[in-house]
C-alpha cells in the first residue's frame, strides 16, 4: 500500500448505492493504510475529486 502514497495515486471507486456498504468500512481501512481512496455514487463527482478540485465535496 505504500506505493499509493509514494506516488500520490488516488483511487476513485464508482458504484451503485446497493453495492456500497453503509459504513464504508473498506474505504476507511484503505485510507488508514495510506491509500487515498473514495467511494462515489456519481462518476462526475469522482472525476472532480481525482482532478484535485474539492467543489465542496469532503475529502
């Protein structure tokens, strides 16, 4: 997992609401291990986050 932080790799996961666990445990565990990851329900929001623009979104 170190490679993600060393190279500044961001991971955006886009999934339907039915596939996202309510507490987003997988996202939290990955973040705690140094991976800059977010789970999104909307592709456009994921693209904005990946490009580094916050646009009022957390993270």
